[in-house]
C-alpha cells in the first residue's frame, strides 16, 4: 500500500513538473509574443563626436535596415562626456532615455509594416545626428 502511495505522489509530481514546462496561451501575465518567438536582433549604436556609429564600424549616421514585424533591441552607448544624446524614431514612438554624458540605454520595439525609409535622430541634436532606417 505504501509503495502505491509513493508511486502516486511521484506521478503527481511528474505531471505538475511537466505542466509547468508547457507555455501559457492567453490569460493574465502573458506576453503578446509567442513563447517560441526568436530573440530580438540587437543593434549597438555608439555616439562619438556628435555622430552615431554602428559599434565596430566607421560609417557616420549609418543607414539601418529592418524587416516588417522584426523585433529589434537597440542599445545606445553615449561616449561623449558632457553631452546629452538619445535615439528616437519619432514616427514609431521609439526612443531611449536621454543619456547625460557617458552612459548606455536600450529600447526594444517591433518594426511596423510601413515599408520605406524612416528617420531616426538624436532629440537634442536632430539637425546634426540623423539617419535613416529602411524597412524592406
């Protein structure tokens, strides 16, 4: 009898453990993204001398490329001490916090379906620090 009880407790434990591994669908506390969605693509932008650069590259205020519906995590690193910078895509309501001096911030977003060229810039220096993100 004790053997049957232990086996039942063990089986119940296995069922509870397996149920915890199954991703939730709908309901409170779940995200809109499916559990199997790929991690967002990371883009690292560095601000140096009042200019954006993709980390490790030397093309100023580069054209960024994205696909409709793509998830992106943009990391902005301000290396200009004493200067305030951010990253915004006004039309998409995407923005990092303004980094006052050296610092880093990130923003994650889903690229809208609007194909074409869209402007990104630094709010405090929008005339000088501006680039294009192309959705294709």
